[in-house]
């Protein structure tokens, strides 16, 4: 039986000229696709959003939204904090469709709105066979 691929993420604040340096080195990029994630939790319960979350994702330019479930663990390797998904492929897509239907589904399943994270910049870069997103997060950079 083969191994499953799990999403692994390292978060870092990068200098302003990071994108320019990637382009100089020949990195290819996708277009900027800003989005917002609205986080939900079971009504009356407290989840740690860093470890388990349900979110409604709305990307600019899409006429549909997606609902994702994530559960992760954190590892530390050589002083670097690494986020590893507990499910193959990373986020589990629960729903794709209209925003109204997504909100009704979350409510019907006992979830309540928690908070929103806006990402006004999100592009995927490819360099030397490695693919990684570069995102700007409101209030974080």
C-alpha cells in the first residue's frame, strides 16, 4: 500500500523584496486570487482554530464558495514550527456551491460563525519543482 500525501506548511514573514527576488530567480506564478475565510465552530463549543477548523472560503472572481474542514498537528524541526495536516491532501472539501447554501448547511450541521480572515493577496509560486503560496494576511502582513 502506497503512502498518502499530507499537506505540510511552514509560515514565515518575508521581506518586501521577496517576490521580486523569486521572479529574478525564474519563479513562475499564478494570478493573484484574493480570498476570505470565515471560520465556524460547533455552537457552544470552543475549538482551537490553529488545530481544528471549519471554514467557508470565498475567492474573488468565483461565483461559488467552498467549505473546508482541517485538522492539523504541529511539529518542530531544527527550531522551525511545521504545520502538518492530519488528512491526506490537506483540507477536506465538504461543500462547493452558493454562499447562501453553504451558510445554511453550516447552520443545519450545528455550526456558528466565529471570525473572518481576509487575504488580499494570494499567489502560488513554482521554483525548481517546488510549489508554494505567498499570501498577505490582513492585520498580520
